[in-house]
């Protein structure tokens, strides 16, 4: 696989090999595109029974040490059969103790949707602001896949996702309004 350069990201966008909406040329970096934070979040916690709970919140939000937040990019990403991508953290945020994904960094060929971010804070309090640069996407060319993400039979749970998306098939108690009612 070959990582796309800034020039190739712009070319790929113009010919439809990748789609990023909204797109801002200022967010194109030498080998990545910077994603911005959507205003809707889920603050994740573990209740007294050891079960996960999700509490909806909105930016600005003071992200405290030890917290885990499910967030989303404002950008919708759409990839063709020969392009995949990786979500990466931003070095400045990493140096402040903010991690933007735990394990779900791969974006498969054929994916279409916003990017869910799994934010952890091992540093000091940090204010999450809507529209701040929160992560970056590294696009890569590969051989065309036979069955892109979203194809029948693949179980592509997150195709078409919008906003912060909780895990599918896992019992998580939602406290208060859901993200859908916040939109």
C-alpha cells in the first residue's frame, strides 16, 4: 500500500476516488487530511454493576483525566474499491494525553460515513470544542477489493453512520437523550 501525498489527496478528491464532505483544502497535510470534531458526544462510564453506560453531551465539553468519550468527525468520508484509510492521532493532542482511537483505526475500501472516534484522556482537563482538529486520516491505495465494506453478507455494521456511533450488538445503557434526538 502507498500513502497518498497532499497532491494525490487533492487529485483523488477531484476525480471521486475519495469524498470528504465538508472538504477544506487547509486541512490537507503532506500525507493526511485533518478531521474536525462534531458537537455531539457520548461520555462513557461503568456503572456499579460493571456495565457500560453512555451519557449524551455536546461541545464545548471539559474532558477530564480518566474519561472515555465516543465522538465523531464532522466530515463524512467515502472511499472507493481501491482506497482504504487509517485514523491517526494528532501529535499535539497526544502530547497532552489525548488519544483519538483505541483499536478501530482502519477504514475499509467502500466505507461511507462519519468517523467515530474513541477518545481517552490520560492528561489534564482539556476542553473539546466543536470544529477543532481532532484526528487525521491517512489515505492509502491498494488493489481493488472484490467486496467493499457495505457489501451484502459482510456484516458492515457502521456503513452510513452519522455522528457518534455506539458499538452494535453490545448492551450499553443510554442515559438521557440519545444522540439521534440531539441532532
